[in-house]
C-alpha cells in the first residue's frame, strides 16, 4: 500500500561507513539516516564516492568498516541477494538490462528476486502494470534491443519497483536524457515521491535535486561535508567550494 508523501521515522541508517580500495579511501566515515517516504539526495563532484555509497547500500560492495541497517536488518553483513530481500531496490548508473530477456521478462525478474516476491501469472500482471506505470505499455511484448535509451531506463525502474522495495536507489537515473526526456524523467520520479516511496537519488541535475529531494547529503572526496534541505546544502560555503574546485 502506498502512502502520501510525508516523511516519517528513519528506516535506513548509515553509521561511520568507510570503503577502501587498496590505498584509496572512496567513502570516508559517512553517516546519515533516511526516513520512510523521504527522497534523499546524494550529491558531490565526480569520483566523490556517491556510487560506492549506493553500492554498499545495495550490497554490491561490502563496507570496509561501519554499518548500514534497514528496518532492523544489517545490510553490511548480508549477501547481495539478501539486501534485495530485505528491501533495497536499485537501478544502475550504466543501464544493465538482461538482453536475452524480453521487456516484460526483465521486469518479472525484479519481482522474482525482490523484497516481496511474485511468480507466474501474478508476477506477469504486476510487471505489466509497472510498465504501464513508467510509461512503457507500448513495449510490453517487445524485445529490449528495440528500446530507446530512456525506455531502457524505464525498464530498469520498473524492474526495481517490481520487487516492491522499502528503499529505491536511483544512481544518475536522469543522466544521458535529452531536455524533453529529462522533463518526463523528473515528473516520473516526482510521481514516485507523491506515492510515498522512499528514494535515494544520486544526481548531477541540480534542478532535479531541488525539485525532488526533501534533504540531501553532500560528499566530497568520500567525506560528508553537508546535510540538509537542498537549499541549505547548496548554499553551504564548503559545498560551493567543492563544486567550484571541481570545475
Ligand atoms: P561517484 O559515483 O561519486 O562519481 P564513485 O563512488 O564511483 O564516485 O568512485 C569513488 C572513488 O572510488 C573514485 O576515485 C573511483 O575511481 C574509486 N572506485 C570506485 N569503484 C572502484 C573499484 N571497484 N575499485 C577501485 N576504485 C574504485
Ligand atoms: Mg557514480
């Protein structure tokens, strides 16, 4: 059941999360909470550790130290498929669609391996309703090779939704869209927000951050340098320095 968009109690907790790749500290002692029904942004210059943070929440990468907890489940120690079961759904910065499967099969796969699992006819009906939800009803019977880039992104979004995640991770889901597609994409994420979904959004498009996020954290060189409403965070002198320094 979906709720209206009113952030509730925290459900996801990152505590002192660090990720090292050899000598590189990609994420350095980062802590923040995400509330139920909240859209939380993660922003920062290229290479600052945003995707690494998302990958640790999804379980694709293991934290070197620190903890990540979702509704009482310890995501830091879980296996990747368990993170999905516990309620993490995601899209990838670089689209990852299963090319040998049809559009609807790609989405069904998300339901089979997701938080609330479905099989057979029920999974198929749910997948079709989600394809309709993301604006892809015309592609239900098609193969994935015929899809445009934005439509591939829609398939990924529908696949993530098919598992009915407690928290949805969107890593630069809007990247690579042209201006009119961007408008459609922002509206689509806004509609997920209005449904009361809990979302973590990594995004370079500042209009999207401003219009979609309740709060955001800013990371630079792996460390959190600011947290607050988009307006608060983006007017922080250290954040402005980080962005100007990057440019
Ligand atoms: P962002 O998403 O903010 O652009 P990333 O989290 O992808 O940044 O990367 C943060 C840092 O970690 C970068 O210096 C990147 O080169 C490095 N990095 C990311 N993934 C790996 C990996 N698998 N192995 C080694 N270094 C990595
Ligand atoms: Mg990234």
